[in-house]
C-alpha cells in the first residue's frame, strides 16, 4: 500500500523541500547568493525562523528557489 503524501503543496513545503538555507524547525542558515555568484551570510536571517514560516517574504526564496521549483 502506498503512503499518501500528507503535506500540502504550499510555500512552507517548498521551503522544506528545496531551500538550501532550510534547517530543521524552519531555522534559516542565512546564506545569500548574489548575481555575480558571490555569497555572504545575512546576519538578520542567520539562525532565525524562516521569513516564509513567519508569513513574510524572503528575497532568496523568491528570486533563487521559487523560479527553479515552478
């Protein structure tokens, strides 16, 4: 018998499945990738609850993750 996927398809599920910054409990790693492919740690995101989980927007998710998932 197949196990049914109980998670609904929504931004929270996409964060959990596809965001490289996701850590258990929706804690963000805070890594930001720039257009020139350089990276830095955003101290306002690092170690805090994911903006998507809080109901806010996340530029990293909207610009990097979401276009590659859809």
